[in-house]
């Protein structure tokens, strides 16, 4: 069961068949991510084939991991499988 953990808290957890893996990143369905650990960020990046990524800060027990989660609000047609999904990095441990 894929899981994302940071600062001792489980941020996301989903069944194997619920996640999408793209470019070695695990994309969790948004409904499997605990919203209490996410804070909006104004940061964005552009992927040539997926589109514009938006970010969340991950916050646990008063510590904030800036821009540690990202998602594509309107992914390209080629990346439509990750719509409504969130991936993690910057020290968030993701296990399969």
C-alpha cells in the first residue's frame, strides 16, 4: 500500500490500484491525502508535456516543508491520468 510520510505523520495512503506512477513519482488521489497537512502555496512550475504544476506546503506539528507536494489542476491530454492527484518530494518519504 503506497504511503507518503513526513515528520512522523502519514500524509497520504492509498491502495496499489489507486495510485498512478509517472516518471518514478507516485501520484495519490486527492481524497487519499490528509488535507490537514496541506497548505496552499503560490509556487508553480511548467512541465513541457504535463502542463503547469501547482504546489502545496506540507505542514506537520509546526514544521513546514515548502512546496513538498505538487499537482496538475489542468494537466495536458497526455497526462490526464494524474488529474486530481498529488505527488510528493523534498524529503517526504514515499513507499510502495
